[in-house]
C-alpha cells in the first residue's frame, strides 16, 4: 500500500485536513469552521473543546474515501500565540482559548515597558513587549484561574499554545514544538529553551509548560483520532506561518513570504540570530539546528474585510468584488483593531476612516479596506533587507486586485502560488522528508513551479503620493490613540 501523509491545519477560522500521496499531490481535503467570541473590548476567545472537535470532524471527513492503514504519519500546523489552560487529569479546558488577537495583556505590557523591561525582553526573545504574544495572555489567565500559581506549579493545570493542547489531547504527550514555543515570549532565542528569568518576569510556572522539542519531534503517537489507527505517528509540527514559509522552500535567502489570512505574517529567513529593529526574530523551525527568521505581524488584514462585509450585510467575497471595480479616491481606512503591529508596534492606535463624505459608496469603502492590506504589508516590506522575491499565500491572495495593489504599493514583483492551503502543505512536506518520500531539492522545484507573477504598473510619483496619504492617516490614528487607548483596563 502506497503511503499517505495526513496534514491538519488548525487555524483561527477553521481546521483543514489534507491527505497527500507519495508524490505530494492532494488526494482528499476537508474543512470544519470555527467561531470566535468577543466578550468585551479587546477580548477575543474561542471554545477550546470546539477547536478539538473541529480537528476530529475535518480528519473524519477527509478520510471518508481513504484507507486509514495508508497513513504513514500525520503533520500538524497550528495558529500561534493563542493560549489554552487545561486540567492535566481530565484533559478538559478550564477556560476559553485566548486568541492571538486578544489584548488583555495590554496593561501589564505597559507596566513592564515603564519598568524598562522592553529591551531586555526583546534581546532574549527577539520579540517586542506586545499583548499579541502568549506570555501576557498566560499571565492574565493564571491571575484569574490560579492566582497563587499553586495548581500550575504542581502541574495539575497545564498551559500551552494550540500545538501543545492538541498534542496532549491526541497523543497524551506534553510537548511544545520549538517554533510555536518561540512565539510565547518565554523562550530564549539563543538556547531554544524556556528561560527562567522570563518565566519569573511573566509569573508563568515551568511545570505547567510542555517540554520543547524540534519541529520533527518526537511528538508521540495518536490515540482515539478516528478513523486513523492508534499508533499512527505525528511526524511534524509547525506554526501555521512557519509552515507556509516551509512550503515556499523559504530556507533560501531573499524570499519573503506574505500570508494573507485573518492577520498577515511577513517572514524571511536570516543568518543573524540578533533581534531585528521593527520586526521580530523567531525560530521558524528546527530539524537539528534552529532556522531563524525575521517576521512582521500585521493584526488585521482578512479580518478587516470580514468586519466591513458584516457591516455592509454582504459576504467577504462580495466585498472583495466591490473593491475590484472601485476607486477609493481619498477614502482611507486604518484598521487598527487592537492597535497596529509591525513595523509600528503600537497597541494604542485606534481605527480611523478618513476622506469620506455623504457621497461615499459601499464600493469605495470596500476598496479602502482592501488597500489597507497592501499598505500595511508595504510598510513591512520596506524595512526588510535582502529582498529578492515576495511570495504570497493565504485566502486573500486569491484576489487579483490585491496582488496587483501589493506590487504597485511596494514596487516589487509578487509571486502568488496557485495553491491556497500552504500551511497544511508545508507541514506535510516536513513529514514527507522524515518518511523519505522526497528531498529538499524536490521541494524547491515544486515551490518554484506554477506561480503567477504580478509586477508594478505605478510610476514613482503616484506611489509616493498614495503611500504618503496612508502614512498621514496612520499617524492621525496613532495620535488619537495617545489620548487614552482603547483596550481593557
């Protein structure tokens, strides 16, 4: 029986499952949706049990026409920075999942920054003090559910990112993949291990956390994930953005990957372990030695389109279509839902809509929302050194209008993959390497094939004028935020 790899991509809005054959072709796929909850200003949560259920549903649907005996191994990609607190004995969550988008750590981040800890944290972790990262969410969860830290100090309560939660539920192992762990802000970027000083700073007990392992494991073997056979090994785990970079064969220098999802990740590998200015340094993956990447995180891209579509009473696809045929004019949207990420890292920036009047149409609003995605990514691309090619993936990359806008705004060629499930595919590629199904050269050749290229059609004067208007509106949004912020207090 020819072997297959089953890839599970657990994302913010859904869980996808892909079955790949021995040459890397997708032979079956399925998806299960997930909801988010907003119980208060700046708070974003998900049902952790529903998340686990979505994994079971997606796997079962994907395997309906396949023989479970053919699955030689499983690969997992997961949303990053999100945090689950669960009971080690029952395996049940004791609180909702706190999403990567959640801002409940803003006040603690400000306190640490005022105490002068920002530079020390960045130097150790490669990450700025920002509520997006897991440590601040973990501290907030424990303040509510284990204020004395008695239950987490003894290991009765477990705390981890989504990969740790799923691996514990599906294999019984308490481990965390190193790339996901590096996004918690509790890992020393140099050693790739939990850092005792950081654990103390954020008041997170080490016994609550899983042992850190490489991206190729060991992760244990599945149990109770029907219809897969008990004992099927988990061969690879990657954070979703890391997995997309792996699918682009992004270990090659000069490739900048942009994932256009709920938010956006702009990532490129680097030879320097030193923290970068304006962007993050993170461990992309490790299969013997860590691969370091520079990454910029943009909080709201696809989420901006979804928000506007709900406001207008249309679907996101309809909003994108409206934008395709429109001219925004002077209408500019700064989608600072939860502040702005790289390269500004300002959690207090507020959303701003500028340049509209009584004659502004729905189509102009949709166009402004789509343009905001290209502007935010363009700001990041401008600060990344050694750029050779931008490679694009994620749901929004299907928009020809956005891809052309991105090339125009950033003045760079944008190569869009024709495959839109790259996080799952990237994790499967790593698992296939472990099985010996293909080589890195095979993966490089596959990544370069079947790409569509978009090049800039704007002259320099138009680009400078358009980007300058965006920056004026962005600065106005940041100035307004200085008046008191907008997150939970």
